[in-house]
């Protein structure tokens, strides 16, 4: 490659990941022993919350009256798009059965998980969209029991907009809990919840680590790190749009990388000149977050041509990949490594983050090289079945026994062969002159 870095990442100061691991391990062990009382203790000390933990569907419905009609309409618009997309995803997969050869039938079933725990981040931002993305998708997949949790605000609880979103998305209950204690309570079936088969949703490093440590006991959507975004553009792109898109994603936090690759030097220089001024327009704390992310993790790459630009994107495997270039069909078919792809300058990552429909719970830190984001598939078990009839039994039993013995598994071989004796009639003997 002939890639030239016009701006390189300086990186962040190394973090002691073992501290996070140890803190989470201790918290989970205490919760495992002390159950709901320990969870309440953490809610009081970490979230400043001493109110009721469980929020019923009736309480979610009451949140509607605390919101202006315009806010309710906006949330419903986003919910409809997310639900419609999830329904289209569900329609794209199906159960089937097929006769592989005469008398040998096999098939596939799609079985929804029984329960799901959906984590909705709070903290600096109220992630209304995360409630819609996780709960709606689980509901469409057919999950029968859905618990959501989100950090409560002192004196308020879960914000009304998040509660309203949880309600229309289909949550059976919510827990006013954040962090490790929130996901642990959902996994353990506390406060009236059914133990979760799967935990989904974004969160901070403690939430991510708790999900990682509990994986195996429960399923998880993915092990996610800080959000990241890459923009690809050519000479046709508007530098102001590109710059704002970089700044907008950098405001997620100091540890959120933003990358820009182009084959046009003039565009790259124009974007780099614009970014500092746009960051300065943001209010605090967004401004500081964006500035830190751009200074430490922002990268601008000048490539020889569009093929090299695409190759860089495949190498990085970004969570969000935004193309602002000509010939969008070429890019759509060429690019292979991303969480979600945004095509054209009329599109922007915030559309996908908030309201357009495809899920915003996506792989980060290069994981898009081997996995996609949250979908109805995560809430479905794709299981198989098989049935053997007389026509297929002789050859299938003989060959299965043969392969078993080659592998040294005599018990397997005999399990196959006994069916030859029991279910396969011996050939009828014909005596000379007899019928």
C-alpha cells in the first residue's frame, strides 16, 4: 500500500484493564452470594438510587403523560422504522425440510429465546434509541419475556423518554439499575424478572466486562468496546459534511476513534482545517470529548485510488462505515468489513444511530471483520432435526459405523449397526423351483 497518514493517532494512555476485570469479578461474586440486597446496595452507592427497582408496564405507560406530543411522535417514528426492518429481517429467514436422499429427511427450525435482558445506557446521555433497538428486535424475534434496565437518576429514576420507549418497544418490565448490578440482576432473574437467556445492548467498560465474564451462563450479543467510525470520500464530497460527520461521532467520548480515508489531497486538507472550528461550536462536555478523541485517535489517510481506500476500510473493520463518493453501487459491492454501511452524502451515521431502522448495536474494535451487529437472528436458535426411513437406513448405518471405527469409536459403530439388525429385514431367500 502507498497510504500516507496526514494525521496519525497518538493513542491513549494505557489503561489497567486488570483493574476493571477485578472490580467486575468482585461485584459479580458479591451479587451471586447476596442477590437482591447486594444489588440494592450497589444501586444506592453507585447510582444514588434508593427508590423502587422494578418498573412495571403500567408505570412505563404513565411516562407518556410526562412527554410532549412531539417527543412521543418522534419516538414512535423511530420505533416503526426499527420494527419494520426487524420484521423484514425475520421474513428473510425460514424453517425448511428437505429429503437429502430417498428416506433421509432433515430440516431447520427457528426457535425464539425464552427471555432477554436489554441494557440501555444512561449516564451522560439518555440512550432512547438503544431501548428501541434492543427491545423491539427481541420482540419481533418472538422472545416471550423481555426485561430492560437503565441507570436511574437520583430523585427521578429512569428518564420518562427512555421508559416510554421501553414500553412501546415491548418490554415486560424495567429495572432501575445501571452498570454491573443491572446486567447481573437481569441474568439472575431478580426483582420479578425471568433469568435472561441473552444479555444485549451497549454499555461502558464495566458493563462490557460483566457481559464477558458471564458469557457461557448466558448468551451475549457481542463484546463491544468504544464506538468507532470511518468515512471514505472522493473529490465529489463536501468537506463540511465530512468534517461534521467526524466531529459528531467524536463527541461519543475521548476513547472513540474517527478515521477518514480519501484519494483526494485537497479534500483531506479542507476537512482537517474545518474540524477544530466545528469542535469549538459544540457545548460542553461534548466539546471536550470530541477534542480529546480527535487529538488522540483521529486519523486522516491519503490513498492512491478508491481500491486502496476500500482496502483500508476492510483492514480497519469499523463499526460505522460512511461512503461519500461517486458510484455508490461499486462501494456497496466492494466493501466487506463493517458493522453498518452508510451510503451517500445524504445519509449520516446519526440516522442509523437513532431512527432509520437497521440496528445500531454493532461490532467495534475491528470485530466487524468476523461478525455483524444485533439482529433478530441473535434472539433465535437455528436448530436442526433429522428423520431416517427404511430406504436410507442400510447405507446410512453401514457408513456411519465404518467412519466411527476409523475414528476409534466402537460404541458409535454398534449404535448404528444394531439398527441394521432391528429395522432392516433380511433379504428373502429364494429356493430353486419355489415361488
